[in-house]
C-alpha cells in the first residue's frame, strides 16, 4: 500500500493523473460551440453525428466496447418489450425482466472491475481494442434506463434519441441524466430559450466560477502529489493531517465540482439542462445532508432504486439497508478492500446518525440553546472530520493489517 494518507485513491478515480481530463473538456467545449454557432446542427441527426465523433475521441480504444455495451442493453429492451406484449401480465414480465437485466449488468460490472477487463481486448492493426466498455458512470445510466423501462415509467426508447443520449459528451464521466429527463428536452419548446441563454451574464459567471474551481482543484491536487513525492513516508504528522483534512479534500471538491458545473454550462449550449451534481457538501451539519449534496446524480440512483425500494421487500431493517447501500457505493468506485472499507465506514457513520436522529437526546438538544450556532458549528466540524477520516482510515487499516 502507498504511504500516502489515502485521498489520492479518489483523485485518481477517473484519470490516473488525478486531474480533470483536459482532452475531454476540450471536446465538450468544441461540441458546444459548434452547435451554438450553427443552428442547422441542432436536429437529432446532426447531434448524432457529433456524438459519434465525440465518443470516438473520448473513448478511443474503448469505443468498441462502449458502443457494444449500449447496443446490447437496447437489444434487451427490445426483447423484453416484444416478450411482454405476447403475455397477459405485461407489466409484471417487464419488471421482472428489467430486474434480471439490472442484476446481470451489476455482476458483469463488478466482475470487470475485479478482473480488470477494461485492460484487455483484441489487437487489430497494432491497436488494442477493448471490448469491455462498462465503466462506473455508464453502469448507473443503464441501470436507470432499465429500471424506468421495467417500472413502466417509459416505453422502449426511440433508437435515434437513445443513440444521442448514449453519445452526449457532457455526461461521459458524469453527471448522470436519466433517459426520462433527457429525451423530452430534445423536442422541448424551452430548448431554444436555453440555447439563447448561453453567454448571458449569469451563464458566463457560472462558467467562469467553474473554470476557476477546476484550476484551484488542479493546484491543490498537484500540491498533494508534490508533498508525497518529496516527503515520502518521512513526512511529519501535521503535514499529513493538513493534507488529509485540508489540501486533498478541497482539491477534489474544487476539481470535480468545477468540472460538473462546467458540463452543466456547456450542455445548455445544446439546449439540455443537466441535473445539479455538487451543492456545497462541505459545511453540512450532518452526514445525511452531506450525502444529499455530494455527487447528487450518482447517489440519487442508489437512494431511489435501492434504499427506498428494496425489490418488493415489505419490511427491511434500515440499519442493514444502510450498510448494504454504502458497501455497494464503495464497490461501485472500485472492487477492492480500500473502497469496501470506505463504504462500510460511511455506512456505520450513517447508522449512528439514524440512531441519534431517532433518540431522545436529539429532542433534548433541540429544546436547548445548544442547537443554535454552537451546536451547529460542532455538528459541521464533526461531519467534516468524519467524512475526511473515511478517506484516510481504510488505507491505514490495510497498512496495519499488512504488518501483522
């Protein structure tokens, strides 16, 4: 295990260098400018061509696997639709088939992570083409699609709209926009108004803030890497704590919150409104509100489809449910001991919060002056320290176990 305090695992989650992929950001900017400058490109056929080119540039050797995965899911939807139409209990068959497809998708995703299938493929003309294209963002997008189809919230997607949804460059690495949210926007009368709103004062202010946040995140992330590159294992404890509770977490939040905010701005130039991803999660007074504002489009999938709906179960222990959900969130990041421990720690912390929120102690504190600014400040500090500790402690536990 690395001697770093643990946060570098998450800053390198999407990009091995720990920074926002500049090539992807450039592709999104160019795609947005093309469609904004040339109104003739705003129809579905033109958008599909742009999406196809962007997909090839973004995914490169993984393009084949990415397109193959999305095509298989579309064929599954087509099969379920036709099979259900031949039966009397149409809705039940669709639901069961969609649930089976979701489970298979999740197993394939975890197996791909465990065996690193995204590093294997076919060599053609000297190019290694990866056939496994199920990344962490795609699996959640496809789960939302299968769930909405199975529950009857939407019918089988139109092939052209589905292809555009698959290839939109602004959601390649998040945020997640569900198909039921995306497809109506392609033909919405408000789309022209959104496009005209691009480069307005409010839009420019938001985009400028996003770029400044990205730069701040890159600086802090590079500072984190420099600290450990020159200091190594001999760093003083106070430097490690400063990094683990200051430099690294703020580097991450600036980097990726700024990145998602930029995607929201660029998508508006296509007339597409993306859901909010980060809403100042640091500074929240409890773990529940932290998660309600952290990577919101991803956490909403786990919340809506697993926490609030346990596959038809009539009664579920809320504490067990919480541990299962956060363990799965950890495995979604990566199928290894670090992220499983990370998920368990968050789950345990959330269970303590649930117990506290239901206790008489909370009611007693609410009736005292403690719930005013001193109590709120204490809650904010405790929540922040706990969240940062969940990034630090797993690697330390694993290092300790390695020494036994």
